[in-house]
C-alpha cells in the first residue's frame, strides 16, 4: 500500500513533464496508477473479507505518537475499490475529453492523479491525524481542480468557496480528533473505536468531527459549495463530486459509527440534517436547467440520503449504506461522464437547448438510462437493491416503535420520489425530442474510447443487481462491526433483488410513481418553484460572511495601521509603561538597596549629562544637537572610569570621536537647521510618554537590583581568565575567550552594518572607484592637478607634499598644519593601535580599542587629504579588511573543532626564543586581531562611504559626469 | 547589592530625553534619540555592576570581591561598538533619504492613508453556480 501511495506521488510529479510529448494521451499513463491500486485491492479481497486485514506500519514523529500506519479492513476495501476503480476510468475518459490542444493538461493530470493518491491514503489511514493530513490534501487538490479554468472568475470563486468551506470544517474536525485521540489515549482508529470513550467531552468531540464530515460531504448547511464546484471540468465532477471526495465525510461517519452511533445527538443530527439535505437537494434539482447542476443538486440529495443511513448505526443499516455508496458512485459518475460527452459534442449542457439526442446517440442514451434507472431505484438495477436495503433497515426499527426511524422512512420515501422525478427530468432534458428546439447534430459520432468509462460504470450498476449476492459478500463484512437488531427476523438481512412482497417494495413503488407524477406535473411544479423562495440562502450567507470578514479586516487595518511611525512607537511605549508598570506594582519583590553615590564626582558628571540630554531635545541646529549628545557620551566614559572599567572608558571615548566625525561628514550635506515642520507637534503628549518611560526604566533598574540574591558568577572570572585564558585583563579575555561566541555574533552585526552603509552610498556598485593604487597613477594625476593649481597660484611658489594627495587639493582647502600633524602622527598612531591590540590581553585595551585608534589614524589622513589620500592610506578595500577579520575570528572558532576540541577553545604557547627571550602566545589573540581588523574595516567603510563617496557625489566635476542621480548637492 | 541612586537618575533622564526624540519625525532627531537610548542602556547595565570596585586586571593579591564585576563590562563593550555601527547605518539612511527625497523626516505611509480614506476598494470574488453552462465556451462559438 505504501508503494502504491508513493507511486501516486511520483507519477503525479512526472506527468507535467511527460505531457509535452504525450499530449492528452498522458491520461492513459496516469490511469495505470489507480488501476494498479484497484487490482491490488481486488487481489487482496478474499483475504480481507475473510478477516485478515492488510496493515503496513511506519513511524513518523514518534515523539508525538504520529504514525504512517495504513490498514485495509472490509470497509476501507469497499471504498478503495470505488476510489481507485472510478479514478482509473475517469482518467481514461479524460484522454478523450481533452484534446491535444487543451491548455494545462499536464497540470490537470498531475493534480487529478495526486488527488486520487490523497483519497487512497485517506481511506487507508489508520491514524486519525494521518487521515486528517490526507483529508486536507484532498481539499487542496479539489481547490486546484475546481479552479482549473483559471481565466474564469466563476471558477476561481467556486474553488475558493469550496476550499474555505471544507477546510473550515476540517479545522473544526481536527479539534474533535485531538479531543478524541486524547480521551482514548491513542490516535489509532481501531483503538479509538475499541475504547469508545463516553461523556460530555466525547459528545463535543464527536459533534466537532461531524462538522468536518458534513462540510466535506456537502450536507446542509454546507451544501452550497458542491453546486458551485461544478465550475470544474466535468471529469472532476464525476470523480471528486460523485465518487470520491464527497464520500470522505460519509466514509468517516461509517468509520466512527461502530463506536459512537449511540453517543447522544449523533443519530438525531445526522438524520435531521441528512433528510433535510435529501429533500431540499431533490427539490432544487427539479428546478435546474443545466444538466450538470441538476446532477450536483441530485448529488447533494443523495449524500443526505447516505448520511442518514450511514449514521443509523445498525448492522443492516451499515450494509445498506455500503450498497448505496457503491450504487451512487456507479450511477452518478456515469451520469456526469455522460453530461461531459454531451457538453463536449453539443457545446452546451442546457436542457432547453438540447433535443433529439436520444435518436442520434442511442448508445449514450442507453448508458444514461441504465444509470438513471439505478438512481431512481428501478429493478433490476443495483440502486434498487440498495434502496430496498435502506428501507428495510429503517422499517425494522420503525416497527419496533422508534419514532426517529418512522420519520426517516417517510423522509426517505419523499426524497426518493424527488430523486425519481429529477432522474426522469434528466432523461427528458438530455435526450427527448422537444418541439421548438433544433436537434443537436454534433453527437452523431462518439468514439468508443469516450464511451468506455461510462459504459463500464453503467454496466457494473446493472450487473450488481442480479449479482446482489456477490455484492452482499463484499459489503456485509464491512457492516459486521455494528450490532444487529435482535427483535427482527432471526436471519440476517442480505442484499437481493427479491425479498417477497414486503412493505419496502411497496414504499419503493410509491416513491417511483410519485416521482413520475411530479415529473408529469412539471409545469405546476415550475410555477411553485417560481413562487416559493427560500428566505435565506446558505450561499448568500457564505458570501455575506466572507464580505463581512473583508470589511472587518479593512476596519481593523485602518484602526491599527495608522501609517505613522511615531504613533506606532508611542503605542508600543505606552503598552510597555502600562504593562511593565502594572507588573512591577503587583509582583515586584521590593526595591534594591540604594546608596546615593560612589563619589560626589558622579553627581557633577550627572548634572552635565542630564543638562546635555535635555539640551539635545531643545536644540534647533544639527551640529549643536550632535555635540550635546556627544557630551553625554563623554560623560558615560567618565562614569565608566569611576566605576573601575577602564576598557569601557577608552572604547567609549574613541567611539564618541568616530561617531562625531561620521555625523559631521553627513551633516555637512544637510541644512544646518533641524527640520521644525513636525518638531513642535504634540510636545506635551510626547513629554508625558517620555517621562513615564524614563521613570519606568528607573524603577526597573531598582527592582532588578533588588531581585538579585546570588553572588554574580563573574566573581570567579578574574582568576579564571588568568588561569585558563592566560590574560590579566578580565574584560578582554571575556570578549575573546570566555564569551567569544557573543563577540563573534557581534562582529557579524558590525560587518552587516558596515556593508549596509556601503550599499546605501555606492549605488552603482560595491567598487568605490577610488583611485587606489598604483601610486604612479596617483602621482601623475596629482601632478596634472598641481599644474592647474600653479597656474592659479602665485608664480614661483613651491609646495611640498606632506601627504600623498596633498597637492591634489585646491590650495584654498588645504591646511598645511593639519597635513604636517597627520604626517607626523599617522605611523605613530598605528603603532599605538597595535600596542593596544596586543597589550590588551593583560592591560586595558584590546582589539576594539586598537581598531578604533587605527580607524582614527585613517580619519586623520582623510580629513587632511580627502578621498585620494584615503585611497592611498588604505590600499585594500574595506570589504577585504572586514572579510579577513571575520576569517581570522571564525577560523579561531573553527580550528579547535578540527582538532577535536570545542569551538573557540584557546591554546597557550610559551617558549624561550633566542633574541626575544620568554614569549607567551594565546590563540585567542588571533581572534582579537580579527576584531581589530573588523573595527578598522567598519571605520574605513564609514569613511569611504559617508566621506569619500559623499564628496564625490557633491563634486561638481563628478556630478557633471554622472548627472542621472541625486537631486541636490 | 546596592545601586547608586545618582546613576539611576541619570539613566532615567537620558531615557526620557531619548524617547522624546525618538517620537519625532525628523530622522536626525530620531538618530540622536537612538544614541541617547544606547548610552542610557549601557548605563542600565553598568548599574547592575553594583558598587564600584577596582578595574578587573587580575592581581593575585586582590580579593575577588574587590573587582568591579567584569561581565557587564564585556556586554557594554560590545554594545558600544554595535551602537556605533548601527548609527553609521542610520546616518547613511538619512543621507540617502535626503539625496533622493530631499527630506529629513518620514511621512505617513501612503497605502495606509489610502485605505483609511476608503480610496482602496476590496471586493470578494463572488460567483453564482449558474455562471457557466458549458466547459467548452469556445467550441460552442465555433459550432454555431
């Protein structure tokens, strides 16, 4: 069974590719798969009917007790035969239905085959959750098949409607299945049936499962999707909406009936909804003029019928249900296929436009007649046998005084009369010769291949009547799990054509005669139809609900999506203040102990910092604002120093400097005045939110301090850092060794940010076009420029090039003092940065501080000499520097793995070298070098983007060369 | 563990100023607010150090409890550099916004506004079963 299931999937995947060569013959290939499954089931038949179920087991998610268990018992066997047999025939039929030129054949064949596979899996699933998976798969494939004509709006709408309805039911069912599986302690269907839990929770679960089953089988109030689904190509209707998918609900009811038919409300729900559906469907079918819609409403009606008898819960009823299921699959598929042939030939399915087909296509008419007779319940067809069995099962219980059974009998007879009536209407509509209607000529030659599938199905319906004993042998074992009614005749009921002159036979006769009468009185019925209008239609309710959901979505969207970022941020902050504030008030364990200060100096620093922060909110000029924010940063640095954190103090100062420069580089292009257009709005409200948020953060700090009860783990760090990490500077060892994973992640963030900066500035490519180089080229260019400068400058003046690109600058922009200072300090600064890098393991410093110092050296070169100088100072691209740094850091992480140690494990080497003396080396230093390079790369990226590239974009010469981009200088 | 009240006050004030700036529409002010919030957050972590001690440079003669807690320091150090990297990115964004739109502030989302004003209509695809009576609409036209 697994093999076949997988085969369905593989073939479905291959079909689209094969279609290119095979065209519509691809369906013949596709039909082989369900046919193989059919043959397999048929061959397994004797064993299964003798009580030896097939079972194949495989684990799926053992932690959740999910399995891929498949099993085939008599019930599954019967349904498998229908699903695979009809599936194979319908696929065969498709080869004639579609022409080689039809669009989307490959997709259609694949989806239909996949659907057949999903249906096969659904029937065989032993685990309710596996069943659910296949259940939803059938819904999805059904959606694709109904919407096959993608270009038609009606197709798409109907497909979505069917999908929403059945998946909504499916979700409800899933809840029920979970409850059921939880109560039985197993998701296996046989186990659930064997334990058959009881109680209100089980009733709830069962009702939820029934919602799923009824929505799938198009039972009131979910029936409306099935007529809509007729937008699908007719073979789909013949398979999904007659034989397979709509039977899934019935199958599930049949599956659960042995365990739960006596659960409160089970029978009442199914009988009431089933009868209502049967009668309503039959009544509406009488009104239809589209043959396919007539069949669709007829199917709705028959599904109601099936649900009544399947849910009834006695052995005879289950037998009858099985027979009816088979009979319905045979005759309804036949009829849909016949409609497909008519539509294919005549170009219409409207019975008002069809005439004379009986004479012109007698074989087709004969096939249809057989199927219709079976549907109407005429002997000797199998439909008659099935209906007799149904009536028998109900009459037996009615005779026992069961009121529900009596109601069911009356309802079934009324429904059967309507069925007979619309069967006759179908035959009349499709094949009769009508006055005033031109004969349809196009159906004179229907090929035998086209007729094959409906003919086989119709003949099967005919043959099973006289061969009822054979059918009985096949179906009765599936009913054996249900209790027989004891008070009835001692003998068990069997399917047969002739049971003698019974009440059931009389009821059948009444129904058929009444049906004939209804058909003959069709004019009056039509008038009645015109007068009687249902006050509510389920379909309209559905569209109202969908429209309501859309409107609600729009309303919610407009309510929450204001489109204003300050608004969102404000809401987030208010929720933060309210939520955190409430939690702190209710659940806080008290505030931490408070001391006023460590040294009075903190107070002085604090006053300056707060004043600067407030000034930043009031500043009207960009540079002022940036500077006062910078002051808070320097204040931070002072606080760090006081708190015994020299590394932080150094790093903070360096970062403040670089940040300040980055700001200046960008702000020189922006107007000096800060935009005041929106600045003044809602000041009071913003201030309130701001103060509340600040106060909340303060309380959080106090509470968090109070919540700490244990000694911090890092008390041991200084010693550990020295013993394990071989470094005295605990903070540095923490960064490159103890907590190096954190640092590695942070480096990734830095690289991402640096790359982001570059990509925002370099629009035309990552290559920054700096003349970097080839110093000779720079020099030549410089000399050319110099010549120009000389012409403008005072004659005879000689300027020395203190820095490489110095002479390239406009003399008015040059600062000789700056050039000299940079020239004198650059190399020294680089040396200092390297010292910080390598000394950092034992003294304040490290890769971060060192990298920033080196970055500042580059800043100096850029400020003194502009972008050419930067190009000369950093002959490698920022990307290379960043990449090398990451390579070193990640390499330090990865290499220990190769040596069998944990990632980032450091190693320590010490040696006595001849000249240098005692040398110690820790591998984490390599990591620190990576950090150093990445920080340098970051600063370099900032400089060449926010500095050099902004220069270039502002340069009139360059802009003239590339005028396409940018609005202003 | 005791906390220094002065630090808590500084932190709260900086957070308040940061939030006030973040609620602005001017991108530059938002970035300044971001920087202030970054500093305030580093201060929050610093407060968790407890009492000030001596710098955690290992010395065998010093009692372990006399060092300033090194763990928050490691966290702050990385935070400082990341704040710089991200503010550089924001700066690039501001510059780009200025070049392209000549704007240093962000305006409301146009799609959201359109939806609120009802200029966008959303219609469900509705269908009636009677929509089509044949699978072969083209064939029919041919045969007639």
